[in-house]
C-alpha cells in the first residue's frame, strides 16, 4: 500500500506554511526526527500508538504514516454509469485513513479541559465527545 507521512499536532498558527509531509522537513542526525523550518520545531515520526501518545503528552510535533490518497476509493459526484467498485485494498486503506483522522482529531482536542484517556486505546477523548474517534469506544460525556 502506498503511504505518506503527514505531520500532526502542528500549532494552528502555522497551518498555511506547514509543509504537511515528512519529506518537506529537514533531516537531522536521528532518522526519526526532522526539523520544521517554518515552526522551528522538531517533528517526531511515530510508528506505534505508544510512541504517538508518549510524544503527544510531551507536547512534541508528530508525524505518522497514512495511506496515500491514491489508495482510497475515488469520490464521485452525480450518478455513475456503473456501480462504483471498491477493491479490498481500497477498503483497507479507507479504514486505516479513518483511524488516522481519528488520531489527528484526538491529538488536536487533547488540549481541551476535561479530556479523558480512552480506556481501550489510550488516546485522549475530549469531554464534548461521547465516543472515542480512534476506536469507537463509548465513554459517555465527560
Ligand atoms: Zn479509544
């Protein structure tokens, strides 16, 4: 599956100048750390949820791998001639992509007061959400 490494937890003020992908960052002596010249921050590449949570709790910028948009089923507008065929690979890429979006959402909302750690996956769930966006665990409102 073709993937890309995207930057998460970048401060909102830099949204427009953020290079967005790992390739846009300057390499450092550590292959898992790159430097963002726009934010003047080190970005940590995380392979696991444990690494992600550890760096997020330390307030670090994070990059994670997610399926490249080319791997996802094409969005179609209007009524297609033939039914849209979604391959098993595209289904897998979509599911992984949804989870990555949930992780981005969890990390972005972790700063809100009352955020709780999900008992199932450990990612933070803001008090205004009843359900964990990463693993769909039902916590109820905080
Ligand atoms: Zn969860």
